[in-house]
C-alpha cells in the first residue's frame, strides 16, 4: 500500500489518476481519486484509462485492457519466495503462475532492485512469447518530505513506550524463516537491564 500510494502521488503531479483500493465507497484524498476495487470497477477503468497498473493484474483486467491500454505489472514483491520459506508451497505455485502471466502479457514490468530484475528476466526467457516487455527497476520509494519532527506515531500507538525510550523496530512480516523468535528472546533478555529499550513488531503473521 505504501508503494502504491507513493507511486500514485508522484504520477498524479503530471497525469489524471484513479486508485482502486479496498474501500467501501469512492472518495478523494490529497488530489487522488480513490474507488473500490471490484471486478466491475476494474474492468471499467481498464477500458477507460490509457494505462492500468497493479502488482498482479488479474486475467480479466489484462483481457479488458486489450491493445489500447498499456498494462503495467509492478512485481516488486517476490511473494513466492516468502511463501516457499513459510512452507506454503501451494500458494507459492499460484503466485508463480500469476507472475508468469504478467511476464507473458504485460506491456511493462516494474521491480524494486537489480537482483530481482535479473531473476524476472531469467523467468521471462523461459516463457514462449513473441515479444518481451521491458523490465524496469523502480526503487521502493518514500515520501519526498520527511515527517515533522514532532511526529512520533509509534509512541502514540503504544502508551507503554515513553518519550525517552529507545525503539527497536522489526519491519516486515513474521515469517518463520525470518526468525522473529530470536528477536523476541533477545528483547526479553535485554529488558532485564535496559527496560528503556522496546521492541516493536510492525506486522502480524
């Protein structure tokens, strides 16, 4: 969601833009038009817009886009690798199939780094197709303007964290292969001598 919003804000400076998201009703936010992500809405936008972009464009959107709409697949998240590490082989196979579909039919493919671009290029080379989409590295991206110095959202969210405490942030999912257990055990040990150091896990399982 962070990447999608930041890309949308950057593009909205030059283009008219619509964002489809998991929202109950359309609204506007900071100049962005946001609409509910439903099949009917996505089909409508795919036919109306000059460009349609998503992490994995659903097959019906690729078909609706046709030759008049540029289809952009933003494959920044190698979710299949995370799923395989988590032992979810069936879900990983589904994601791999979706990725191959994007490589076979998208007009442009985005990724977040050079190693990922090389991996996607290798996958593309194994697919039978008449044309190959460019694979372009677009870094993950952060807001150009830093948050105000007075902004302390973690402390506002967790009253147990005092203003003087030091925060250790676990940024990411709690996949078993990332070994969050070690971080939790370490926090329990350091809390005996450094109660001012708090561990914050930013995501669920």
